[in-house]
């Protein structure tokens, strides 16, 4: 894993981010710095705001307040602020931030290859031949090159999710966001997706991973943050946060999650 | 009447029937074009951020779907001249049926759009694609597949509805049959022949649609 150089400015800097849905405040002033090469696992109960936080980073949800710096983008989300993001800025930033979803969201009317080359061609203006070459190399890496002409419906969930990861990688992102990417998978297909994510982490990809896989958080991530009720309440190396949780809330959460895993599958801890 | 006598009797009317059938085909095509223009505008209007436009679109759909097509044709052909807008039977007919079909097309488009999961759009936007690219490359191709069966049904109704234009003196298939029957007094044969011609045309339409559907089903 690439060493994290904390003396460099962070790749992603978030300050006092707030987001509400109606009267319900989901994010109550989140601040987080992520350095290049860090793999941050975000854990927390459902409804704690972790997915919303991830979706605010590439502004799939527009925060009501807060600041975001990513590479040369610098946004102030307050209403009326001069540096609120424009549509063009958002597109340019999203092109450099890969996102993978719980429900894969591959485009069913395009083949695997077409799914992977679409954005590089349309957004980055890559010539088709070059986009195909990159896509085939990536598909080869995950062992799905022979599926390049297949439609997503012919693939297993694990294969679809790995293609979705490759689709994001084809844009050569500087940061990858994973939003509970194994939650919709059959248990026996989880491993292949986590293995690909672990391999990316080893290569030094900067990753934010919202996950219920405590094993992944412990073994792969360089840092674990715990979301509770719209706040980050714990933040540190996974072994510390997971072994010696400071708050009772995290203790309870871990007990519940680990119990479910042991009861459900009996393989917790072997992953990835 | 022997078969050959019957054939001799019938043959002189064949060119006329074919010509009337051709006219039905042309009217159907034009009506489909008009109804798609109306339907797209109304479907967009229903999602407009202006309340007035949304209400106008809702009123259009409510009025058209709640009144008989025949009355709508009469309003356009007999009613509009009173307001100073006299139209030929052909133009009035195409316009009335097109406006009528537009309400149904609008609903079909709306249901197709709402059938596309939000994640399809999100994954495209998250890759940096623009809203326009997302609509054109990701959403619309899937909408077309979803609405194809409904659109086929709508085209078939349109084709059959052209017979209503016989009431405003458009000499399409139905009125042509009526004029022959008025002189030959043979309603059974000629209405049966008319029905067969309609049947051939609607069957061809569903065959084309079935072909397109098979082509689109390759990724399901």
C-alpha cells in the first residue's frame, strides 16, 4: 500500500458539511480530510448519514452548507455563495471521482464493453479505439474480457458489480466512492467484489468506502470513521476504532453487526 | 351468383379500394406524426416548472381522454369555421385525430420515463455525463423499448380511428365502401372486404412492432 504523506495537502477536504431532507437534518456539520492513498471505511447504522455524505462529495446531493476542496475545485455550498458549483464544474469534478453504487446501475441496453467505453468517449473525448483498448485491459484484469460483448443481464451480480467498478476506473479517477457495493449481492458473490477493491487499495487508489463489511474495514482500510446521527464520532486506524471503540454507540453497533454476520454466514473475519 | 360472376362484379372496385387503403395509410402516418409532436410537448409540459403550463397539459389530457374522438373531429371540422378557421376535411381530420392521439402518447411517454430506475441516471451523471447526454444515450433508448408495445397499440387505434373521418367526407376506406354500397346494395360483401383490408393493415403494423420488439429484447 502506498504510504500516506500527511504533510501534503489533502486530496479531499470537507468542512462543516450540512444536508437536510425536509425538516430532517441528515448531516450536521461533517468535516473530513482525505489524503491521497488513504482507504477510509465509513461505518454506521442505516440512517446515520454515511451514504448521504458520500453522495454529497460528488454532489449527487447538493449540500445546504459547507466547504469542499478537491484538487483544483473549491466549493462553498452556502446559499448565495459566489463559489457554489456550476453544472460544468460538477461534470468536470465527477469525471475525476469514480462512484460505485449498491445496485450496480449498469446500463442494460449496452454491452459490457459499451458500458465501460461510454463515459471515456463522451466525457473525456477519448478515441473509440483507445477507449476499447483501455476497457479490454481492465476487463482482462477482472477476468471478464470474454464477456465484453454480453449484456449486463447475462452476468451474475458479482460480475456486474465488478464491471461497474471497471466502468468507473476507465475514467482514471483520482478518488473512488463505494456506496455499500456488496449489500445487494448474494453472500457467495461478495468475496470477488471485495477482492477487487482490496487490490485497488494495494495499488494506492484513494477510496471512501461506505460498508457493513467490518472485515473489509479492518483488513483493507487505512482508516475507519464511525457515523452516528449525522456526526463523525470516531475516526482513526481501523484496529483502534474497531478493537477499542470509545463510545458506547460504536460498541453496540459493532456487537450488532458482528453478531448478524456470525449468525448469518459464519465467515466474518475471513474476508476479503 | 357463381364465383366467376362474383369476381367479375367485384374486380372493378379493387383499384378504388386499394387507393382508399393507401389514403388510410397516409392519414395514419400523418396523424402519428402530429400526435407525437403533441404528445412530446404535453409530456414535457406536465413536468414544467411553470404551474400554468402543467395545468394546461393536464387539462388537455383530461379533455381529450374524456370526450369521444368523433365529437373532437366535429368540433375541429364543423366548429372551428364558426371562429373563422375553416379547414379542408383532410386537414381537419388529421389535426383532430393527431390532437386526440397526443393525449395518449403523452401518457405513454410519461409512464415510460417513470419506469427508468433513478440509478440509471445517477450512474451516468456520476461519470461526468451531461443531463442531455444522459437523456439521449441512457434514458431514451430504454424508454423506447419499454413503450414500444403501448405505442403499437396506439398506432393500431389511430389506423382504425381514421374510419371516423368518413363522417366529415374524407373518402377513406369506410366512406368509399359506403358509396359503393349505396349503388350496389351489397353491404355484407363490401363491409366484409373493408374489414379484411383494415385487418391486413393492422396485422402488418403488429408484425413490424413484433420484429422491433424482438430486436430490442436482445439485452433483456
